[in-house]
C-alpha cells in the first residue's frame, strides 16, 4: 500500500486533476493507494501543494517522502523541502522557488501527461471542440452558453469518472479549458488546446492563479500561450483560432522521463 495525499476540499473529491494523482500511482505501481495526511504521505504526485498552508505546524521541514511532479500555486511565500526525496516538480518556476531542496538533476513536468496510461481506447475526433471548465466554474453560464452554441461542441465534465472524461476528451479535435489538467490532458493526447479564463476576480481563491499554468508551460521550448478571455459571445471559430499545440517530441520525452523516475514501480511504455 502507498500512502499519498490529494486535495479533497471543494470539488476536489470529484475533480479530475485531484483524482488523477492517486489513479496514476496505482497504475504505475500496481499497488493500492490510500489517502493520508500530507505529512504522512509516501509520495506527492500532481497538485499545487508546495505551499506552507497545506502543511500543519511546519511539517514540511521534516517531510521525507517523494516529490514527483507537484508544484507551487503562487510561489511567493518562502518554502522548502530540505528532507524530501525531490524527484520531479511540475515546472521551472516551481523548481526555481525551491532552490535549497531541488538540484539540477530534478525532472520537470506534470505527471498528468501520463494520463493516456489510464485510457487506451483512443478513437479520433468525433467533435470539433471539447469545453472543459475548472471544477469551480462547472455551472458558470459562459461555459454552458459556449457548449450550447454549436452541435460541434461537447461539454467535458471535470468531476466525472476519470476514464469517461479521458474518453470524451480524446474524441475532440480541439480542447478549450480553464482547468490546468484540461490543458495538460490535451497535450498528453496530442490535441491543440486553448486556455480559457473568466477573470471574475475569484480565480486565485479558486485555485487558478496564472502562476501554476505558466509553471507548467515553462517546460516547453515554445512560447507560453496567453489565456483567451471567455465571455457570453465567445464562439467556436475564435477558440480554434487561438488554439495551439506543443512539440509532440517534447511531450513524449517528458512522459518517458517521468515514468522512468517514478519511485514505486517499473517504467511503462507510453
């Protein structure tokens, strides 16, 4: 059994990105995963938990578990993991803000890129666009309006079953998402993506600061995208025009490297 922590607040108990970490650990290790407190976890995989307020009583100072692909959310408050087994962090921004504990050999990349391991039934595009909101914006009318504006658009529920979510996403020619792991899933599947943002003023409180998105994008050689401001008038053509892809070879290299450095099992073939 492997103990790990994943966020379960708000929609976190159902949210795709938060469920993805334990699902991948089970897939890669072949062992059962048990939810634990953050300080008692054997491994931290996926999420923006490298901030002091996630840790009770400065327990991060003594944490000796594995760090595999998690990152910082804001990166503003001093934070370090001096005793941790730091294997991988999400991006270069997180790495630069953990300078005392992360050396040059630490891998960068989000393990969410390994999500194809959980779904092998890729069938090709069935819809032009998949609209994937952040869990906190699931009921926002702008997303509903966009999804209903064309029969070529499908709505992707971020709180559904992981494999069903992957199946729906894999059948899209483009993905538009305000969720970081919606964008990561698109990159993992080789689908052009468009980063959406509402700019309601609630994004930081809901766990969507731009820092963590730019942290993820920092691992690629291509310039990071800017978010497209979503409004009630946003339509399919505008999203397709603003969609972009990352180099497929770079994605494959990150996938392979993350799988090889996973600390609890043999590296699979991606």
